C-alpha cells in the first residue's frame, strides 16, 4: 500500500556554534552551489552543497529568511537539515555592520593580489556579508 506524502517539512538549520532554526515548513528554498533548490514535502532524498546566500521557508502563511554562509543540506521525505558554517535569521542581522564588512571584503579582495588564500578568504567574507544584506532586504519587503 502506498503511504501518503507528508504535507509539512521539519526544518533544522545548525552551525558549529548553535542551532539557528527548528521549525515546520510547507516549502523551503535553498541556495545550492549549482542554483536554487526548491523543496516541498515528499521531495526525493538528496544531499547538496550550499553556496552563501538566502535560505527562505514558508510557515503559517509567513515567509522567513536566513542568511547562510554555505555548507550542506540533507533532504529527506519529511525533513531538511542544513549544516552551515554560519547562519543568521534576517531579523537578527545588523545591516550596517554587514555593509561595513562587505566594503572591507571588497577592499581586501582588491589588495589580495595573486594570493589564492587571501582571495578565497576575501571572497568568502564578501559572499557572507552580501547574503546577510540580501536576507535582511528580502525580509523587510514582506
């Protein structure tokens, strides 16, 4: 006998420091390394690498936004687990601080020269601060 598909997802977003989100969701959008991933209840299992960007999910008729620095997502039939190096809820983001960090990262990227290590660090900082700003802006539009 076929089992009915779930109608709700359990979402967990965790970083090495702390759990950031533990919520139910009816839809989740993840910033995949190769593009956005849309996840609905009953989605086929998968594991995906994430890029720095905005994760958003719908719950109780509202859309909630988070900035993630990258990491991995495991999708199961009724559950999505995101393991991120850093993650922050849009409402907790200090936008001015993120803008200053973005400017510093852009300057660091210009100064990095040919150092692959310095370029990588600056690019990661730029991607993270950009994700924070985008998440806060998207949440403010709602």
